[in-house]
C-alpha cells in the first residue's frame, strides 16, 4: 500500500473487476487509451490471474483509492508495465475511471506515488509514457510530473474516425530526484 495525502494505491483484488468493466467500457474514458475493444469479464479475470503468475515480475499495478473521511473510494488504476530488468525501464499507465474525480489533483498525486515507487523501490532508471495528442489534460499532467516530451508519432492512433498524433514522454531517475 502506498499512501499519499488524498489517495492510496493498493494491489488489485478479484472484486475490482466490476469497477474495471465500468471504466474500460466508458467511451469518454476509452477515447484516451490504447485499448479500444469492449472489455469483458473473461479478459479481466485472465489479466488479474496473469498478474499473479506470468506478469508477476513485469507489471506492477495498483488501484487508486480517493480518501474520503474515514473511508476510501476506488476511482482508477495505475501501473508500470513491461518492466525490463536489464535496461531498468518500464512504461507508465494511468486511468481515473470515475469521471467526477477528473481534474481534482488525484491523478498527479497517484502518479507521484507510483513513479517514486518505480525509482526508489524497483530501482528503475527510466519511465516512458505517451498520450494521444488531443488529450490536453494528459499532456499537461505529464509535464507537471516532470516528464520530458521526447517525440511525436505522426498519425499513429485512429480514434473517433480519424488519425491522431501520439506524444511520447520519458523521465529519468536523476530528473525525478532533482524535482
Ligand atoms: C489524465 C488523468 C490521469 C489526469 O488526472 P487528473 O486527476 O484528472 O488530473 P489532475 O487534476 O491531477 O491535473 C493535472 C494537470 O492537468 C491539467 N488539467 C486538468 N484538467 C484539465 C483539462 N480539462 N484540460 C487541460 N488540462 C487540464 C492541469 O494543468 C493540472 O495541473 P495543475 O494542477 O497545475 O492545474 C485523468 O484525467 C484520466 O485518467 N483521464 C482519463 C484517462 C486518461 O486520459 N488516461 C491517460 C492516458 S495517457
């Protein structure tokens, strides 16, 4: 469990599947993600199973819980994927699936906890990320976290009937420590 001022990050549970089905089948959320097919219970069950087996060393995922008085509410998830033990890098991902919680600072705090965990506990050297170019909130979010814009993949993503650029980001361990 990683604890912040307004959020907690905790490991996945099988009972989280109902939240994931809601979030990953919401077109307003999915328009910003790499995934695009309808999310099924069978896929989520298999994914969670793999987190305990074949993906146990390559993917670290947490549910984001917003603190609300004495209780908490599950609002999204975040993770480091494709953790590479030679090059010491990983790919960052995040989704706040509960839309009422967008733009209230939860995403930045959750990401700070996760990135810190990646550099300080997993001993990563570099974390990569990316966003579809029309996701202005995500682009500001990455810059606020200290990610550097490293490139633009032209027309790399097809969304809402047209092609969009993908903005690539990266942050190095020494840049994070310097913040
Ligand atoms: C992207 C996401 C993780 C950001 O988290 P959040 O909690 O909504 O954002 P925060 O409140 O932490 O805001 C981060 C920064 O984004 C900017 N921002 C917030 N709302 C914005 C908006 N509507 N448009 C443009 N920028 C915005 C702000 O500059 C803010 O920095 P500030 O505090 O200095 O003003 C979250 O909105 C989300 O999960 N969205 C849906 C899925 C998604 O886009 N995932 C990311 C895929 S790359």
